[in-house]
C-alpha cells in the first residue's frame, strides 16, 4: 500500500509525519511525504521519499507581515495571513499535490491540508484519513474547543464546536469551492467538517491520551493514538564543546521557540541578560527559525542554531518552549517539566493543559517578564512537578503512538475495503 502524506505547516507540523512514513515503511508499505520545499533536506535525511510543494514556510513566518501577526498574537489575523499566503501559491501547490496523489493508494491529510486532500480523494476515488496533531475539532460534551475555553459545561462545550465549524466554513468556503471547481467537483453547501463527519472519515489525534483522554461521546472513527516520535538520526551530530559545557556544571534550562520566530527579540534579550546577571542558572538558547539575535556572551549561556531535542532535553532540568505539539511532546518524553511561553494558535491550549496537569507553567509571551520566568523556573523544580513530569514521561514511553496510529489506519482501510 502506498501512502501519500500531505503535511502543511511548520517543522513541528511536519516532523511527526516523517515518523509516520518511517513506521509505515517498516510495516512493508510505501510512503511519500508532501510538504513545503524548505523541508526537503530534513525529510530526505531520514530516507523518506519527498515531494516538494511550492513555498518556504520559514521565510513566510520571518517576513515582515508574518512577524507582525506573530507579535500581535491574534489568531484571527494569523489565520487570515496564512490564508493570504496560501492563496498566492494555491494553484501551484494543488498541481504538485494532484500529481503526487494520483500515484498513492491512500491519502493522509494534516489538519491544514484538509481542503485539498478531501477534494483530491473525492476526485481520484482514493481512500483517505486525517492524522492531526492538535486542536480536536470533533464535537464533545467533555471539553470545549481550544481557544473557546471560557466556560466548561456540556451544552456550552458542544456549542463551541458548532461555532468553530460555522466559522471555518465561512472563512474557507471560497478557497474550498474554488479548488473544487478547478477539479470539476460540485461546490460544498455544508461545512467541510460536517461532510467529513457524515462520511465517517477516520480522524486520528496523535497526542498522548495521558494529556487528554478520548471523550466517550466520540464516534469510533475519532481516536487518540499517542505522539509520533522520530528515531535517533545519525545526522544529528552533537558539538563536542556542547558536551564539555554540559559536563562542566549543573543541568541547564533550555530556551527555544522552534519553528515560531520570537515575536519580540529585544524582550527576550533583556530577560535573559537579567537572569544571567542575577542568578546562577545555566541556559541553552536554540535559535530555531528565529532570526539571529544579539544575546550576551556569558559562561552560563550556550547558544546554537539547532539541536536534537531527543538528545538534549534529558540533559536539561526544564525547557522554556513556545508550546507547539512537537516540542511539547519532546519535553514530556524527556521526563522534565515544561515552561510554555505561548505565542499563537494551539500553543495556549497546550500551555493550559500542561499547567492543569501540574507538569509545568504557562506564560503567554505578551506577559513574559524576568520575574515571571524566574518564578516559573523555581516552580518547575518543586518535587511535585518534577515527579509528575517524570511519571507522565514514563506513561508516554509505554504508549507507542506510532504503532497504534498505523494499526488504526490499517484496520480502517481493511474495513472500508470489505464494505465496498
């Protein structure tokens, strides 16, 4: 079986699908990952077949408009920006995906790729499924939709998903129906999300059930399987001087925002400078997709461009991150507490979950100060939070989300074939 995996988004939105492709290959399947062109070296570095989609996500986020929307922290403005830049390259991307999807037996869609993959699956008569990493969009009485968690009781919770489906349809129907017209498909008169639910498309949520249990009122096709972790890659070379630095003192505090550029670099510089001058804590700063920033030279600070989280995090005592699903999973898997300094999108949601489970602290970036960060560091070193982080890390290591995800896909496809 040949799986065509369409992964749209940042590094944290693509990396788990590389893990999925590797797992599928181990089961005897063929897998191709389709993602924006800036992921070519990363994906192919794992020996996974890759098809580049037009556009560079890193450059999009680092653009003047991208940085402005990140700094504002407004999810509506950020969504509109993503739709704007997507529309500019949509025709080319659709052509890229269309040619690749014709060669696949099964299509896998990330959440951001839904409009294209659903339409292509319908046009080509392909089986397909959703593998999403965050933001459950399936109505439930158990908890409200992320971002609308002002209240929490059954009737309100169900309403939040209806509102989201309505808003999603309103903001995306022009894009979706324009694409469907180009494929000679009839326009959708209902929400794409409702169509997916009505057709009982498999929807796998790849995060740990230890963080969010599967609601009892979900239909069978909606499941929570667990995080998708990449195996250790020999390409992840660790600098020798980093190893010496780690061995020369106490375990450090990791600071890095991954594939989300730091919205206000001057603020972070001032905070880190103050903590270096007033405490004995050691810090590792990872630049990631942020433009280079002028951090102070200090013996208690080690700076680098990128690093394997899987290798580094177990050497740290806590990690200050933006709260994307991939980095959050890596911190928990390392059995250390997290300090989530959320910027936008699903990050505040993960931050609230981490704090409610007493696995760390959540601070919105807009409210970040040196005093708040120091207090968060001290809090994460409490016996309770350290014990909780260690415990959930052990649970996650036993879950084997990759295996469960692949088994769910295979079972679903077998059942569909029998029903045809």
